C-alpha cells in the first residue's frame, strides 16, 4: 500500500505519496518561511490532505529535525519549529487527516530511505551520515533502525572527535558536526583564507562571504587552499566514520547532504582514514558511498517507515554477506 512521507525542514515542508517500491507518485512543497508561526500544524495537515487526493494511502510519517521521542510520537526540541514541540503529533495529525501518523527524526528517516531504496538497498547493515548545515546520522543493523531507549539514538554528528575542537551548536566542543559539517567547512575556509590571502580562496574571502559550494568549486579549479580545507574536513569525517565502522560493522556507510557533492576531495581522505583507523575485518568489508537519493531520501524513508516496515525488512538469506 502507498504511504505518505513528510519531510519538515527549515526551508520547506515536502510531502509525497510513495509506492511500496519507492516511487514518488505525487508531491507537494510549502516554503517553511511563508508559514505563519502558529499555522505549522495546519499546514502539515493541509500538505498531507492535498497530496493524498486521488490516492489510496494507509498512513503518514513526519520526518522532523531535532530531538524526537519516536515511541511517544513527540518532538521534544526542534529549532525554529516550536509549534510542534511537546504535543502528541500522532493524535493531532490523526484528527486532522484521518490517517495513522507517526514521527521520526529526519536523519533517521533519510537513513531508512537510503537503506530501502538507495545506497544501502542490497544490505542489512548500513550507517548513514548526512553532511549539511549540521551532521545527522542513522544506523540500521539487521534491518532494524537503531533508535535506543528513548528514540534519540543515532546522533552520530555529536560524537566528540577532538575535545579541544571548536564549539558545536549543541554546546559541546569538537563534535563531528563542529569539524565536518557544511558550517565547519565555511568556518575553516575563513581561517585558511586569512592564512593564505593570495590563494583563490583568500581573494574570494576579501570580496564576499565564502560558502561551502565556493570551496568545492575552487578546489575543482585546483586552488590548493580550498583543497586543503576539504581534505582536512575529510580527515575529521574519516575519524568519525572509523569509529562507526568499528562499532557497527556496517556493509555500507552512505554519505548524504550537500557537502557530499564535494566528492573525492572529502571522500578520499575520509576513506583513507577509515582504512588507517578501523579494524579488520570491519574495515575490509565496508563500502563508503555517496548516498544516491539526494534530498528525496527523507520523504521516501518516512513513507516507508509509515508502513511500519522497520524491522521486518531484511534481505533474502542467499544475498547476505557470510
Ligand atoms: Zn555537538
């Protein structure tokens, strides 16, 4: 049966009707900025009703950035989305839409999307890391989405990588997010631009604010300063990934989000670091791949989770690794 995935982000709300095979049959988007602060719940409900028009669906799942108690279908903390905090979203949305509605952390939903339809579709064990403004994560082991006791598990972005590192948005110092997110790339680019003012990166920084995509572009044009920023980011990322490989022994690590577009400048050093730091046999098995679904992973994963398939989805034994 089809189900609806709703990806609630800082810039847009995307709702899609998704078939069991992972095809988006219908989709709608609302810019979050245009929604009055007290109309968020109403707008999510409207997006669900609009997108389901003419389709048979048997449930919806909301993918929300922030701290989510999956078991209670509650969002405890969501930056800029305070209207949906601390209420029973399953009841609230169920009453408005007539559907069974669940709630999931957005990175967990995206991880499930990649696991079912993307970079991890042929495996039972996958770690997903998304490099955006922050770093989100999701872990699937034996075909089960790892949530932990409160549904708050899988926060891979807030593992401490360097105790003396920069301050993280969470208040801690030296988290993976503080060292390898898009925001971290921009911070480090400013520092390197100051140190190397005659590099292309340095010259651009004098003209205007340098964005993550500028660093990727300049690296592609051969600017050593920009390349060094991305390589350093890749090393930090790889140190984190090596830990995840040691802990979870995944078959696939999928890297999503905007920063994954910087390609081998980040991924190359990250892979090298995993080979140096993770242990055999885990490091020999793991494939570190760029995620394949792009920004649709949240909608696809949320819809698949709305079907309640988590934990029921494992490969045919003949396709498993020994
Ligand atoms: Zn943190």
